[in-house]
C-alpha cells in the first residue's frame, strides 16, 4: 500500500482499532465502521498531538475530521511545520 501518512500515524490508528484492521486501512475507510469510538477519538487526539508536537484547533475536533484516515492525515499534515526546503515534515 502507498499511503500519504507515515508509520507513526498507522501505529497510532492501530492502537485504537481492534484486530488487524490498521494493516489494511485505506485513506477512505470509515474509522467508525472499523471500530473507532468516542474514547478512541480522545485517545487519538492526545496521541497525535504528542507524537507530532501539534495542537488540533477547536474547529478540527469534530467527527468528520476523524471519519477516515485520509481526512485525519490531511488535518495532521496541515498542522505540521514546514521544513526549510519547502516540503512538509513526514
């Protein structure tokens, strides 16, 4: 699979989903259909913020941000600081 996210992101998702679900996730899979619940969202917020040294703005803390891995990663990537060569951190 060729996802836009890094291994840390996959590991964080896997920690909130049961079974081998994270190994086969695609950008458009519905995380709530795959077992993510409200407590998992809270845990993901904390884990992602700590892992990537970012802070989700209030407007990003909604169900749609966490609906799919692709949407969540797009939000995370948009909060990452740019590296000096103009690319994004990954």
